[in-house]
C-alpha cells in the first residue's frame, strides 16, 4: 500500500486535534496528528500498543502516571491498557503507529 498526503483526509478528533490515517496494513496503522497549542487529549487507555514520534512543537505526555516534556525527535511507546494523555504546549505534529489496527481510525 502507498498513500499520498491529502489534506482533505484530516478528521476533527477533539477540539484543536486533527488526525489523518497515513497508511495501514493487516496488523499496524499509522496516523498523523495536528495538535493546536492549548489542546488536550484526556486520560484514556485502549488495547492497542502505540508508538509515537514528535515531528514539531512541544507536548506534555503522561504515560502510566509519569509526565514527559516531549520535543521534536522524541519518541514514546504506550503499552496496551496503560492510561495516557497529552497536552499541546505549542502547535505540534506527531506521528503514531497502532497495533493491532485501530478500526475507528480507518478511512471512511
């Protein structure tokens, strides 16, 4: 599978947070997130293992009770079932991969 970036494919996930599915296969899905300064992702968990990389900006990640100031080039892994949240300190771009595939993130 090959996917070309298309700005029309971004979806509003939460106030100030947009997501587009970049590519996916049978076992893994990759998404790009645009986070506006001041937006936040509330604490949650899911069955998916999640690996991320911050492209630009600055976010505060909370993973399993620990807080991390995340800058461009930093990466993270959230294991299945672990509570996590995020707050955008600056306008930010992050890429994350999920396994198994997040059905709710598949293109409509």
